[in-house]
């Protein structure tokens, strides 16, 4: 009796449940078996570990005795050191050796390299699994071994008693050896070894039994696992048979059938085989037959619809208008090809989209509103729309009407026609007429011969001529006698040659009144470039012309005195500088009245104005016609004295003017007197100067005269000003170089001369000037030593040095870098915060790699503040060095108060140490001080091999200088590092 699909499915599910349970049993048995195998391994490991630990106890006890005997016999301290090291390792006070050969006596004189864990031997035994009885026996052996150790230490200590003569020492050695080799000592040694031997025997029996038990347990678990696995295989085979019965075919045959599902077949489904009834394959065969029949009917219907759609599309696309159909939600259901071309899209791309997806928001809102209005009114509507198409505004005549089917609204049908050309032509005509009629400028149009053929209303209002009076006349109708004939001839000549002329001319109205006119004449040409008309634009600017003249007068002359003001003064001075003969001198005197403010405050501004007017008149009378007096504000005047034979003549003239100014003046009922302070500068000067600079120079000299006591004159010091200007230019050049990134850091290595080890580098700034080349720091750093620009450059150096540390660290090598910091920079209030910000920006760089070098004499101004700053930096991880040590005046104070670990000996002492005994004595003193204060020493200025030998002989090993390497760019540092080899003489030089 065949199974149904549901019955076969239930049987298969039961088989799967049984298989799952059996698989779970297999997994559990396998885990138990692995656990049993692990117990075997652990038992074997304990069996190997226990004897090794017992042997280690024996070996260490023997080694201790051997070391004690060797020390007593030879008095070599190495054996006592080995004795202490073996004992420290046994008790867990020193790291354990990585190799068991530690217990052999080392053959070299080097110290033992211990890198293991710090664990006592008894702790290791407890961790390894020794039982309580076993540990008790080992502990007993340990106590007896401690007694043995006490005796050995006692015998070794007798050898260390001070004051022993050679004979006495030999006797002590002999007695100690007899004591350690006595029978009593051997019995004590046997009492140590016997518990260890008994413990080892018990351990061997216990571990052998543990291995046997674990192996038996693993054997039975292995048999159980094999049995359950066989039962699982039988169950899986039965599940496979049920699965085949449910499918009705093999999975590959069923997959082939599904791939061909729905396709016509001329043969049976599976190579002529009979399909089992009630299977999944039988159900699929029935479904396929129904699906093939339905597909044939659907294809026939599609072919008919496609033919009808082709007819409609051909008709739709042949229409000369843009046509579209939208549903009630505003989606385009159909458009013709002309509409798609208008949007520069494909028809398929437009269909299904809304206006908001095809147009900008403003246009989309306009279309949606129009569609809504048509649907609400249920009437056709026609409007003129302006749309942006392909970046160009186009005008469309749009017609829309609602569409119904079976009295149900379907959407909106729309058509559009492009009427841009017609609309633009009509608009242009209206615009031209409106511009000509309503323009505020007068417009006249002439023929090619210059005869007026038309004018606008503004022309009539400006000139007073009516259109009838102006027509058939030439523009000479407006000619004024105030304008020369040459101007009109030039205008027509330019108009004929260039086709355009613009300017200002005097003209005459119909009532014979002259007015200033702004006129523009343009030629209008046809396609053959022949002049067809002339168009003139004119406007009345008489009022603006008068205002401009008035403004020019106000702009150039003082309102109170009528003297030239500052603008006129500068113009006059510029002309004098250009026209001056090379042998003539020009004096510029800046004059300020002394005591004028008190008179103004006491007698009022009116009296003060009268006094200024009297002084101006008195000075003007003293000047020649070619000399200039200008008032530039308040009680300040400037005199220009040209055509002088020398500076002496200019000073004489100024002395005369000072006397005239000091003469009392009668103002109303008051007799008033003032004096003047005058600053004088002369032209020419060694360097080119302009008018503004000369006035500023005289102003500066006037202030100096005020400070010197008033009622006098002061000459401007050109050389002093040039020096100050040179300093400012240097500051500006440095600031610009910083902005243009012309600075660069070089790095000079610091090495251990004896070993050749590279211990660090010093970052040194260089200026790559585009014209001067590589500029050393000594030529530009002094200019900014006490300037804020020096602080800015200092932060730049620190940031670049830390960045270089990060780059070297990425390349796989770590090298400390030191940076020079000025005392002015170090004492800035925000120094610590700015440094911490830099360190946080480069968190991958350890602060310990950065060292700050400060000059020994640089911090004397505020030693307490510098000490606090250095302590804060040390807490952040940054170290310090004292640079140029020995050149200051408070070296001992520095060593005591400043937390700088490194002292850098100034290169002047190192350079001359070979020839100057005083420098050599200073070096010895510095080295002694550094040793007493526990400071490191780095010597600068090592230029030759002999310098290095002398320093090594004094005990100084760390150095830098040209004899090692010159400062170099970071790109060259890596190459130097790989090829650096110290001189052989340095390795052979011994310390004192």
C-alpha cells in the first residue's frame, strides 16, 4: 500500500528526531572520550613533572654546597654571588631561568640572565599537584636543608671577616672546608635527600596508577561511542529511504525537473520512469500541466494587446503637439515622443513619475495647481506657461481637459505648443517702445548723415525743443559757445572710426541757457556692417558738475584759513619731488603750536580760531611765492621750503619762523602768545621716500622737539630710522617665511662615543631663504629673542619635532629629540597648556622622547617661575637639559633648584680643551659637579677624534659635534644612522 505525502512526511520527521537524539549522544560520548584522553595526558605530564621538581630540589642543594666549597677554596666572589642567586631562585625572590641548564655552573663571567617567573620551589610543587603527605615530606627536607644552608653561610662569612692576614685566611679556609666535609655534614645532607627519595617513590606509584585508571576509562568510552555511531548510521539510512519516497525521485532528478518546469516536453518527466503516486514529484507534474495551459492563453492575449498598443503609440507620436496623460495622483501614465524630447528624457523614464520628480519645485507646484483646478471645475482650461527647458526659458500654450470612463474620472489629458518665438517678438516690440518713451535720459536718433529723425520726451524736457523743432536738424542745434569746435570734430571722428563716443560737453537749451551734458553716441549697423542710424543718449549733469567743483574746493583747502589742506599738500609735495633739481634741497617742516590748547580752553574756540588765522597770515607773509604753507588739522601746519642750497639754509629759515610765531598777538581784548615745536626732514635721502613718508618723518621729529622742551626744532635722524626699519623688515621677513613654510628642522645626533650607540638627536632650525640660501639660526634668531614672534617660532619647532618623532615611530625606530627653548618662551603664562595640547595631538608619541633645552643664563630673570614650569612639564613626562652649561653665573644655584637631569657642556670649553689648561680644568670641575649632583653630561663641540679621546679619558662618554655628524635633514638621518661607525681610538680609550 503506497504512502501519501502527509504519511511519508510524518515518518520522515520521526526518523529525524531519533537521528538527532543519537547524534546528541555521539557528541556527548565524544566529549567524554576527549576528556578521558586529556586526563591521560595530565597524568603523564604529572608523572614527568614530579621527578623533575624533586631532582631540581636535589640539584639546587648540591649546587649550594658546591658553590660554598668553591668560594671557601678560592675566595672568588663569583661563587658567593652564584650561591645567593641559586638560593633566591629556590625561594622565589628572583626570576626562574628559562632553561634547566641553569643548575650547571656557568662558564662565563657574565651575570646570569633570569627572565622567568618569581616562584618558590615549594609553591611550584604545590601548584603541580603534590599531595599533603608529599608536601609535608618535602617541607621536612626543606627545613633540614635550611640548617645545612645556615652552616654553609656561617663558614663563608668567616672568610669575609676584615683584617685577616694571608696566613690567617688560609687557616680559616682550611677549617671551613673540614667543617663542610665532615661526617656530621654528610649525615645532615643525607637527612635532606632521604625524604626526597621517599617522596619520589610515592609519586611514581601514584602517577602510574592515575595513568592506568584514565586509560581504562577512555577505552570503555571509545567502545560506547562506536556503538552509538553505528546505530546513528542505520537510522540515517532509513531516513534517506523515507526522503526518497516522499520526493518521488532523487534530488538531482527533481532539480532537473524544476529547471524545466512549465516548458513543453515530448517525453515523460524523468527518462521514461513511472512517477510514484502520492509523491511531491507527482503533485508538480499535475501543476505543470495546468501552468502550461494558462501560459498559452496568456501569450495569445499579450500578442493582441501589443498590436493594439503599437497602433496607439504610432498615432500618439505622430501628433505635432506635446501630449500627456496623468492619473488622479499626478503620475504620468503616457506621454508622446515630442513631450519626452522637451524634457530630454526617454518616454519610459517619464512614465510613472510625478511633476515633483521631473521639474523644479516651483514649476512642479504650478503644474499640480493647474491640474487640480481643471479637475475641480470639470472644464477644459488653456493657459500660457513659462518653463525652463534645457537651461532656456520657453513659452508654452497649454491646454488641459479632464478624462472620464463610465462616468468615473481617470485623470487629465494635456497638450502644449511652443510659442516662444511669437511671444518674444511681441514682448520685444512692447519693450522697445516703452524704453524709448519712458527713459529718463534724452534719446535722439539720426540718419547716417546726422539728421535727427526722432527724439523722446526726456530729450524735449532737457533741451526745451519739441519733437517737431528737433526733427530734420543736426545735433549742432544744441551747440554752445562755451565748447570749442575741436571737441565736436574729435567726437565725430571717433564715432566714425570706432562706432562709439562718450563724454561731457557744454550744450545750449532752446531758451539759450547753457548746461553741462553727458553725451553718448553709438552707431547702429546692419548685417553688411553699414551704418543705418546713430543713437545719442544725453542727460543734464549741470548740478553734479557744480557740486563736484565745490567738493574739490572743500577737499583741497582748509575752511578756516584758506590754506591748502593735507590732500593739496601731498599733491604739491609730490610735484616738488618730481620737479626738484638734483643739486637742490627740499625741507619739510611739521609745526605744532605750544600752549594753544590752554588758550582754546580758557578763551573759547572762537578766540582760538582767530589766533590760528593770525598765525597763518603771519607765516604766509614770511614765505616766498614758491613756498607752501598748509594746515593739516587743529593747530598743526606743514611748510614746504624748496630750492634750498643745503640743510643749513633750511634750519635758518625755520629759526626765523620760530621767532615770528613767538611774537604776541592781539586778539580782541587779550594779548596772546604761543610758541611752536617744529620737526624738519629733508629730501633727497639715501633711500627713495614718498610724500607720505616725508610728512611722517617730520611729524616724528616734531614730537621729539616737544619732548625736548618745546619752542624749538628737531631734525629727523634718517640713519636711526633706517636701523629701526631694518629690524622691522627682518621681523616681517621671518613672519612671512613662517607663513610660506621656508623653515626646516635639521637633526644633529648624540652618541655614546665608547659604544657607538645613538642615544638621541638635537633639533636645530634652518631657514631656506629663496635668495640667500640656507640661513643659520645665529643670523635671525637674535632679532626675535624677546619678541612674540620668537614664541610663535618656538611652538612651530616643538610641533615639527614631535611630528618627526611620530614619523620615525611609524618607520619602526624610536629616538629621543631635544628642542631649544628660549627663556622668554619658557616664561609665557600658557607654555604648559600649549605643550600639553601638542602632546595630546600626537598621543602615539611618548612625552619621554621629548627633551627641552634651556640656556643656563636665560632663566635668571625669574628662577622661581621657571622652576614651577619645569616641574609641570616633568609631570607631563617631558625632560629638561641645561644648554651651554658653565657659561652662566649661577651654575650651582641651577644645579640645586632646576630639575634638569642633563647638563650640556658649552662647546667653547670642549673646542679649546686640547690647548687651553683653563678650559680643561673647567671641564674636570663640571664633571665632578655633575657626578655629585647625579646629573648626566653631554659634551658639545666634539670636532676631532682627539677631542673624543680626551673626553673619554675624563669619563665623559656622551657627546655631539661635527666630529660625529653635522646637523642634517630628517631624510638624511636614516642613512647616517645605518652607516655610523665610531673611531677605533674611542673604543680603546679607557676611563680614568
